[in-house]
C-alpha cells in the first residue's frame, strides 16, 4: 500500500482528510501506486506542496491506526477519488 506525505517532511505525518460530520481525520491508504501518484498530482495542481508517495506495509499501517484510534480508508483500484473541498491534514 501507499500513503502520501509532503516531500521533505515524510516523518511529520501522512495525508488525511477531515470528515465534515465528525471532525475525525481519515488516512488515505492507496492499494495502487499509480492511484496514489495521480491523487498527489491533483493535490499539487490544487496548490498543495510537492507530495511524496511512500510504500508501506498495509497490515502494519492498519494495525497502527487501530492501536492509536485513527480512522482510515483503503482506496482500491476500483475507487475514484478526487481531492475534497475540505480541510486537508496530516496525522
């Protein structure tokens, strides 16, 4: 799996969005590198800093999210996601 970080700030957190209804941050976990790359390019086109795609062990990341109470969503090859018009954040 893959996560997005700001280039040069990889240790400061991964890309997430804030759920409007609950205020919770949701980590995006991409199954496919191409999808992560495409999403990063859309973010950059919207004025976001240069993004870095990191390959991670999906099971370990999901377990870390569960352990720390973070919400997450797995973006599969069949999903279509575009950057939301809500606050972007890092967890």
